[in-house]
C-alpha cells in the first residue's frame, strides 16, 4: 500500500463557487456526525416525518407524496420521469440547455415519445412554442421544463407554460435542482404536478438526496399505470410504503444524509424562504455589478437571470482552464466551466445557499482581479470590488 492511502482523511478547504456542491452550514456538518439509527427505529421514523413536513414547506405544497429520493438530483429527474411515463406516452420537453437535454435522453429511455421545444442556450423558452407543440399532439402526458438551467444561468418563467399544460390535460413537471432554496418555487400556486430538486445546491446539504413531490393528479396517474414502473429502485408505489404509514422496508435509507437534509431545511426555513431568495438576489446583483466593473459581461440579461448561478462571458484571449486552475491552486476557489456549446466560452459562478453572501462575492472578485492581468486581461485595480461595494450599499 502506498503512503498516500494511509493516514487521516484531509481534503483541502475550498470555497465552492461552482454549479454545486456548495459549502454547507456548520450545523449541517454536525448533523452528518450524529449517531446512526436503524432505518426502522422509531426515533428515525420521527426524523423522516420532520423531513417530509419541512420539505412540503420548502416546495410550498400540501402534496401528500413528498419525499427525498436516495440519489443526487439526476435520481430525482429519473424518478420524476419513470413514475409517470409508460411506453408510447408523449412528453413535451423544453430544451435550452444541458439539463433539458438530459431529461430528453432519460424520457426516451423509458419508451416515451419525446417532443422537444427548443430555444438557444442562454435564452428562455417561449410559451408560444409550447402552445404550437401541444396543438400538434393528440394527447400529451407530461410537459417538462428546467426552472434554473444550471448550464446557462437562465431562470425559466413557469406560469404560462403551466397553464398550457393544464389546458391540454397534461402533468406539469419542473426541475428545481438549482432553484429550490435560492429562487421562488411555488408548487401549488403555480400548478406544478411533479417537482424534484437536489440537496447540494441552494438547500445547503451535501450531494446525495433528491427531494421530490407529486400532486394528487400526478399520484392518480401513477396509480392508474397499466405497466409496472420500469425502475425498481425509484418506484414511488414501493417507496411510498416506506415513507408513508406502512413503513415497509424497501432500501436502507441513507440515514446521515437525511439528518443533514433535515438540518439544512430547518436552517432554510428559520431564515425564511422570502428572505433567503432576497439574499440570493442581492448576492447575484453584487457579483454582476462587480464583474461589469472589471469590464466583464454576464452571459444572460438581468430579466431572466438565475440568482444561484451566474454565467460570465470569458474575456477574449483569456485561457479558461488556466484561470480556473489558478483560482483553485492559488486561492482554493472552485468555479465551473461551460458545458456543451458553452465550453471555453463562459464561467459558471454559483452563489448557492450558505455561500450566497457578500463575503463570497468579495473573495471571488478579489482573486479574479489579481489573476486576470496575469492571463492577458487588463483590470484596473479595485474596479470590481468598488462596483460590488456600491451594489451592496444600494
Ligand atoms: C445539478 C443539476 C441536476 C443534476 O443533479 P446531480 O445532483 O448532479 O445529479 C439536474 N438538473 C439541474 C438543473 C441541475 O443543476
């Protein structure tokens, strides 16, 4: 065995300003270290019930079936799709980024007919295009969109698309992996039937769980299936027997992760959802002002920006990888690179949950101001910080 495999685990401390995971509150770290319980221990069952109650509040829903799926955000996406889709069903999916693309791929694997409504990366999906797509289909089971597209930094307006889905008799499915806890999500008011998220973005827990909620209408569709859910692990008819009153073993719950989610949700709701969204709004405004003060432009307009994730146009001539490497090695700051067509064109800067603070913004801008001149982009010293300070003060 090499020496490297020995000794105490000692990962470096990073400021995680990428597309997730984000740093977590000390209380959440402590929750992870709490004593383990068995997955059917009455004390753990009570913690599960608390978690469900808190999750309903976070999703702003009364939905009975509201649980954390074991697995990351993509498991939530998979659970959302596989439980309501049967072979031959039609699903209309908005695709204006990487995660809409992933949804299309997953839905097609369950034998659904996928109708794509597309928009260029960095723009929002237009309701008119959904209207036209829905008109062309005899019947549609699901209309699906991503709320905050983490590949582009666009926040998708939802209400008009929800109304179009309703009028067609379709379920409305929304990915809120990056928005929940960082931007307003109102499942009941907005008519969202199936909504999933992830723990490591604005909720403020480590990666590993995917909160999911189903409206009574979506539940009725699940109960009326002609075929078994094609994914045993994510089958909500089975999972509901563990999370509901039956308490039948399905798989061993990830105990410590559920502790951490419960604690993160407590912190979120103690702050208050509106206050928390306001904090994410102000942090994003500061970051954008700071970047513009340095002469760097955001990739999406203010009107459709997702506050948890800001995409930044990499200045011409600046080496994407070299700057990100220097941020990590010299300042211990992680940011994200572009995905797909945006690779090498944008940086993705997350200000999520615990990290959405003036401190994160100043730390990042200060590091960037020092690095960019070394990488071929002139910045007048202090220009970004001054603009961010001004934004903070106003
Ligand atoms: C991160 C993310 C996912 C996938 O979540 P994982 O935890 O990486 O599996 C899905 N959708 C969106 C919008 C995301 O940002």
